[in-house]
């Protein structure tokens, strides 16, 4: 095991609200595997202290005056030995941006002990993974954070069967359930592997292996028949690509 896997995580707390810092300090005191090395009340201080203290982990607020948490994460991403980041925020609308800067978790305030413990276990899992420095990073999203009740859940891209647009949100259909993600369908399409997903309509993305067959209604309209029994009308602009599924 590496030193980071076995020793307490050197942790820096970053939040512009004193009460939020105080609550995080109390929560961290209950965690046996955290070594609290400092606190910062703004983004500039967070970057400066990270360079000086070399923490393993930042518990980082997003909405702060000046340099916000997302900007901090981007600034630190190129640092050698960059710390793991868990965003701690009162807002769920930043989940997509948080994923883009490779945060390990996204915890909503008020933070509960069990939720923080889960986030820390994910940090440990990440440190335990073999180094991927020599591996080519995939350009496609492998997972998403989606709001669910009072938390955010991780949904693997491999679990998504289809995506349906609902105004400014995308409904991700996973097994027998579904989750809403605040993103445009075009933005989501750009993040999903085109070898696994296909756009069938302006409001529908479908996993390729979830399509059981294609049929037409005799009037020039083609329909995609899904394994779950649902049928989706194929838009004209997407018909040529859809027909390649049948080798046509």
C-alpha cells in the first residue's frame, strides 16, 4: 500500500462562511482518517495554502467571492501531486462542472457524518487505484452526478439505457428508475461515447445495444423499437445514422 492509502488524509477546508468551516471542523474531528492541516476562507488562500501544505484532500466550497471553488480546482489540476477534491456546497446546479474538473465527490450542505464518511471512502478508493499516468484518458464521460432527494448520486454511463429531454433537463433512464440532469441534450450527446449511444430524435438519445429493431409505418416514418418495449420515432435528420444499425 502507498503512504496515502494508510495514513490519515492531510485535509484542507475551504469555505468563506465561518459557520460552515466550524461545522466541517467538527465533522472532521469525528473521522479517524483525517489530519486537518488548515482552513482557507477564499480561493486565492486555498491555492496558496495547497502549494505550501501539500494536502491530500480539499473539502472545497464552490460559491465564493473572487476565485470560486471551480476555479480553484482548475488551477490545482496541473499541479504535481494535486490533491483530491470533494466539493461541499449548498447548490446542486454545479454538478456537471464539478465532474469536468475531476472532483471525486460532490456533497450537499448541510453535511451529515455518514455522507462525509462515504465521500472519504471514495477518496481512499481513488488513491488505491493503480497509477494511470501512462494510460490515455478517455474523452467520454464514464459517470454523472444527479440530484436525488437531498443528495447527489453517481450514475455510471454504462447504466443509462436512454435519455429523454424535458425542457432544460435530461431524464436519464436507468433500469426501472430515472434521474433528472440539468444539461442540454446536445451537451450530453457530446459527452457520451458515440460508439455506445446514438441520437434518434431531437429529444432522445439511446444506448445502441438497447435497440431491438427498426420498423416503418408505411408513410415514411421510421420507429426504433427498444428492448423495454418503448417505441421512439426517429427524426429525419437522424434516420441515415439509425439505419446503419441494420447495415443499411
